[in-house]
């Protein structure tokens, strides 16, 4: 049986990251206290560093990732619409003959 994946709010993630940055606690300490997986918290901390401008060059901020995701969704929808219009044009061109 598969384990259900837990989800966390943005506020909770930011509080956990704040404990690591400002609270002077290590990631394993915070994870043990809040019963979290270390890999998740390390990822949250890494993303927070990128958002602060302290990450590696070329890393996307959270806002940039959200924008990229939205643009990909829009692109996918526009391709579907274009393909539908191509099929409709071909259908009506055949029907006209």
C-alpha cells in the first residue's frame, strides 16, 4: 500500500526555513522536532537561498518557476487550439470539394 504524500503550506515552509536561518538550528534538529524529511527541508532552504539571491547563478526563483509553469500551460493550450483549428480547416476544405 502506498503512503499518502504530505503537503505543506507556503507559510509552514517559510517558518521552517526561518528556524534554520534565524533560529540557529540545524536542518536535522528542525526535522526531528517537526517530524519532517530532511531532503524536503534541505530543498526548502536551498530554494529560499535562491529567492534571497544567494543561490547559484542561473537558478530560478520561486516566482520565475511559477511563471515558467504558467507559460508552459498556456503554450500547451495554444498548441491544442492550433491543432484543432488545423483539423477543422482540413475538414471544411474537404467538405467544400
